[in-house]
C-alpha cells in the first residue's frame, strides 16, 4: 500500500521546506518512494492543536542492552538474569525493543548479545514479531573482566570468557558463527559490574590485537567499552572502531579521536543516575560513577569542541535508563556539549547510522531508503527542547505506523 504525508521535513542532514513524503509498506521493509519539496510553508496542523508538524528520521541508539526485566513488578537488576529462563528473557527483550520503537527509536544496537538477541533480531527481520531494526554484538571479555563480573563467584553458569590471544580469536569466531553483527570488548573496568574498578585494565595488548584482527577479518566492527584515559589510549592504538562511554578522555585523545573519525557514545544519563544513587544501586556502584562524572562534563565539552563525533548511545537496560529515555539523552548531549539543535539531532540519526556501519540505509530520509521516520510537533532541529515524547505524534517503522497516528492533512 502506498502512503503520502506533507509536513515540514528534516532529512537527517539538513532542513527541507514543506515537503511531501511518499512511501509504501509492501513486504517486510517499506521504503521511501519520493521526497517532493514544494514552497516553504508552516507544515500541517491537526484540528484543535497548535504548532507546526514535522518529519524527522527515526532515532538510532547505538548502545543498549535489551535483555532485562520488563515487567511492572520490580526485580533485582543483577540477579534477574540468573533466575529467569532464556526463553522468558527473549520475551522481555522484545518488550524493551517495542518500547524503544514506540518512543521513536527505530534502530538499536545491543552491545551484550548472545543467542537470545541473535534470535530476537532474526525474528524481527523476518517479520515474525514487530520491533525496531536491530544489531547485536557479541562480547569478548577476560576472566574477571567487566562483563564477567556481573555474575557472582558462586554461580557456575557464566557467559563465555576468553583468556590469551588464541582463545580470544576462538571466541570471536564463535560469535561470528552464531550470527553476531560485531564485537564488543571491554578495555577498562566498569560501574555496574561487581567487585572491579573502572581503572582496572581489561586484556593485554596482544589479546586486544588478536580480537580486533579477527573481527576485522570477518568484516565486523569492534566497539570498545572504555571509561579511563588508559583504556581509551589502548583502544585508539589497537584499531578499535568506536568508543563506548569515553568518560575521561584527555584533550590530546579527543584530538586524535576526531582525526581518526571515531565515534563516541557518551552514555550520560545512566552514569548521572548511578552517581546519584538512583534505581537501587549499591554504594560501591554509586561511588564508582561519582568518580567518573566528577570531571566528565568539562572533559567532554573540550572533546566536543575538538570535533569528537559523539553519537546517541544510552546504555539503556530498562532499569537505570528506560527504553523511552533516548530523547532526554539527546537533549542532555546538546546541553553538555554546547551543540546546536541540528548537531544534536544528527548525533541521533545520520551520524549514529555511520557509527554502526549503516550510513547507506538508515538515519536519513531519501528516495529508496527505509521508511523509518517520526512525525513530531515543533521543529526539533531548530529547538532541541521540542524533542520530547509528548511531542511525538506518530512513529513509522519499515513503512508501518507502530505508535500514534498519522495526522490528516
């Protein structure tokens, strides 16, 4: 079926005047048939409403963790995965994916994936269930590394770990065979993991080099979890493709990151909430986050001024950051980095698409591209404060309305 909508349009790169977007929803993936720009106008209005309506690309969150408790009944963040069957976890992951999509996020990248997320991604892609476009990255981590320390020592059932270059290569190959889209590797300690410190080294240079080499041999990108200056430096020197968090990057590193064209997902909200002791975090977790955020805003503003390509990445897990908080994260990025509204919106659309290797498909609105877009009240590329859930009129994913309703002309 063919559809058409006329509104003020921002295509993910620049502003377009009053435009007509034509698309179809035939098959699994609906595509844009044409973007026809007419005379400058104020857009369309719904009866009884005030303010202009606009069309923007669907948002892209480059760093999420879909699997976690999605039920209304609270559950402990760390023990829930240990007491919940994988089949049930898949359904909770789907619920989180749908929540993200209905909140305007039409593409997500899960950075701690295994067979649960791989299966969910395949089901979404085959239209067995409805959800956002999804990438799923397998984690390669050492014994007692950041990812390993979410499992208490007394629990025998753990996620795979790898120690030594050969074992690291083998785990990359394991994930490649399982269907991963890419590889995530912690190169420093974390915040929510239990018993470690953010400053702890994760992996030797030889191990990291083996992981990056093997992943790149499969044509896969490598995302590095790195909070500290030392961890960021290792990521830079060993050929990592993106940096997750990047909390304590130095001015010198910011210049190097900008020169290399690497992207950084700063995950601002989650670290602020953990530092504030919200959502039932432990004193140790809160203390680790406080140490990280103490100088974060100043350092990241310097990095933004140096041209670092920050992109939307929330670390949303449904507990500390919800799958509807992405717009709040974008507004916070604009405030901390001193960005224009348009630059902030690019971080969640066209620039985020480049970060996940999908620049030729999602993140912009043009003929032949997927029909993933949002209808909003206001013009968020001019006023980032317009980017709010209460201004979200409709979400179109793969050509189909998945939340709200399209306004009638």
